[in-house]
C-alpha cells in the first residue's frame, strides 16, 4: 500500500509545482502584455476624468506603485476574486464568468461524454468485428473526425439538423422566454431539478447539436488510441490466454479489455478537454452559444483588460489543471492494473 | 514519390497557390451586384457572394492565402522548435529542465488561447495569426524533433562518422540529414496541416483584422449569415479546407506504413 501511496504523493506534489510554475508564467505574461498596451487603463474605467480623478484612481488601483508591487496586487486580486468590471458588459467580471463559464463547461463536458463513449464503442466494435467493411468504416469516420474543421462541420450539422430535418433549433442555449433557474449554472440539470421538464427538453435540443459537433475530435482520438492499444501484440496474447481460460467474449471485452484501455483513454480525454475548451470557442460562434469563448474573443478584440487578465488566466489554468490531473490519473490507473496483472500471473503460475 | 497521396497533396497545394496569379475574376471587385447570392453558373462557377463578388475567385484566392500563411507558419514553427532543441541539447545544464518545463506547460495550452494571449498586445492581422499558429504548434514540433534527434544521435553510423573525424557541418549535412529527411518531411506535413486548421480557425473568429480578407476560415465567417439562403457560400470554403487536411493526413498515414482498415 505504501509502495503505491508514496509515488502517488510525489506525482501529486510534482503536478502542484508544475501548475504553480505555469500559473506564475501565464499571469506574468498577461501582466506584462497588458502593461505594454498603449493608453492609460484609468482612461478606460472613467469617462472624461479630471486630472485629480485620474490621480485618485491611479492611487486606488495601485498604478503609482512599482511593477513588482502591481504584479503581486494583481495575483492577490485574482485569488480573492476581485476582478474588476468589464468595459463591454458593465458588469463585474466575476458575475460574467459565473454566467458564461457554466455554459461552456456544459457544452464541453457533454461533448467529452459523447466523444469518449462514441470513441470507445467504435474502437471496440472495429476490433471485435471480423467484417473488413466495418473496420474501414470506423477508419473513415476516424479520419473525418481527426481532420474536419469543426467550425465547418457545425454549419453542415445546422443545415441538416435544423433547415432540412427541422429537428434542432438553429442556435442559442434555449428557446425564447426560458429563464435559467438558480443552481449550478448548467441549464439542463438546473431545469430538470426545478421540475421544468418541457424547458429541459428544449434546452437539451439546443445542446445536442453543438456538443455532437464538438465531440467528433475526441471520439476520433479515443477510437484511434484504443485501436492502437488493442493492436499491441501483448494485448493479442492476453486475449488468447483469456479465451483459453474459457471466458466469454463479453467478459473478456468488458472486464479485461476496457480496464486495459482505461489509462490511454483517460489521457486522451484529459488532453482533449483543453482542446475542447478551445474548440468550444469555435462551436459557440457557429451555434450562437452564449459561452466563455465568445466572451473572451470579444474581450481580447476590444481590449477589455480586466476580463482578459482574469478570465483568460482562469480558463488557461483550468485547461492546464485538467491536462496535468488527467496525466496523473492515467498513471494511477496504469499502476494498479499492472500490479494486479503481475499478482494474477504469479497466482496462476503457483 | 512513391506515395500517391504525396502527389495528390502536391497537386492540390500547387492548384491552391495558383490562386495568387490567376482567378477567373477579381476576387475583390463587386462586378456582379445584380446577381448577388445567385447559385453556381457558367460565368460564376460557385455563384456570387452577398456583396456581388465572384465566389470561385474568392475561394481560390482564399485557398492560396491559407496555404501561403500556413507555409510561413510551418517554417517559423520548425525554426522555433529547432532553436529550442539546440538550446535544450547544447545549452548549459540548468537550461535543459527549464526548456522541457516550458514546453510541458506550453503544449497544454490550445493554439486558440495562444492566439488570444498574443492578441492581448498585438493587433489582429495576418502576421499575428501566422505567429500564433507557429508558436501554438511549436511545442509539438519540438517534442517530435527531440525524439528524432535522440533516436539518431547514438546510432553506430553517427559514432563511426565522428570517429572518422567528420566536422559538425558534415555530420549534420551528410550523415544525419539523409536519415532524418523522411521523418522530418512527415513532421513538416503534420505541422503544416495543424497550421492550416488553426489559422483558418483563428480567421473564422475574426482575429485576422481585415474582415474582407479572402482566407478560407475568414470566408466562412463572412458568409455564415447566408447559411440558410445560399448554403454553397459556406459549403465550398470548408470543403476545400477539408480536402487539403484530409489528403495531408492520408499521405502521412501512408508514409508511416499504417494500413487502412
């Protein structure tokens, strides 16, 4: 047990150090980039200020202090959630993030679930099936998923699902007049918890098309990774041994093969979550989804500095946290499987 | 060239690049104002866009611009990756973990966010997008270059060449390069495909500056409002993009020896 805990603890500490270093680097980059911008940030906050007002505001914001002190104050404000006000929306950045971030997370998480499930099912199907046409079909689907620009396939989905079939709405997060109830910020679960089944169904129809579009890349990557793993000769030998022991195909695939594949699949899923958040920016634009991506792009283009230096830092740190954590989780998943396998092998030999 | 997909990729890229020297009509001139949003025909192969411009000419010039920008981004990306590799392999001992740590954090950030980070202090423009795509793909290129280098540098033929007194230039040019060439070309194609995808994605978001610039992603953005009225204005730019990306992917798969199915 200690043999497993100590490496796990070391990995956890190492991940925390890497995250802290990345946080320092990204925040410093944003701080310096915003300082390099032409113009006075005070002028952005105040309309036609007098010199006295400018001086008072500079003192209040700490802009009259040294760069090092300003950087430390920036980190302090970030950690305490004092993120200032957005020039564009006029609302506190924290409130905007609370509104837009759950929308993006709802989209990305749904896409991740769809992508991983679809990728695992297709990967297992292609390997378990003997028909060559099925293998070729899965390969072709994987190729499309890996290469197709999601902002283009999104438009094709809109054409097919909304214009031709009329099954899905053309965009947005919910139909007109549907107010989000207080809760997690995830619209579909919140509406379900509030017992508004009709509204939940409406929100789900809005969610399905963009999340399916976003799920294509993770599905293709999971499917490709899984197939590569299953084509490993050692896995082939294991399957032969399990068949020789008289296990049913269902038991072999569901109990052993899925467990073997969990590590790589978790790594791909974790890495993909970052890519999904990036892809969500594109999908949000195609489907008029009111999420964090559109909010950030607008903020960057319009130099909304309080949004940029806080919300962009938050999203990048979220991405890095997920990527590093999934790396750690994948390592943890690999270890017990190998140990258990070795123990079984020893038991079997004895 | 034994790989037929390599030949196809070359043909498609040359065809796309020809959009700089020839298009059926001027892609910027509003010469067909009376035929706005008309479908494909003999005069306008892919129809006319909402501002009365020949759409085939805009897609062709857009493909040329996308391919050109991606080529520039690929060269820049590989140069950055090689510079990082030189620093990591030849620099002082304390630099090596620093470079590796930097790349480990950098690779986790999606290219789109790298683009947004750059756009915090740079103006939206073609060079900014090229820089964003190249810097966004650089960590991946660095890791691949590093793997190639580590695989080759301790091979017997390299040791033999060093023992025979080969100079550093000779070693790189005559000994290592012929063995690295194929893998490096595959890496360049992969980076090129990534740059095409990322550049058009960033352009689609409107980060290219000029809203009227003919680039495949930018064309999609310009015409998305006509999706339900004249779908071909959205279908064609994306289809060209998809064909370029698919051919490069298939060419790389064929080169790596993976069998389809």
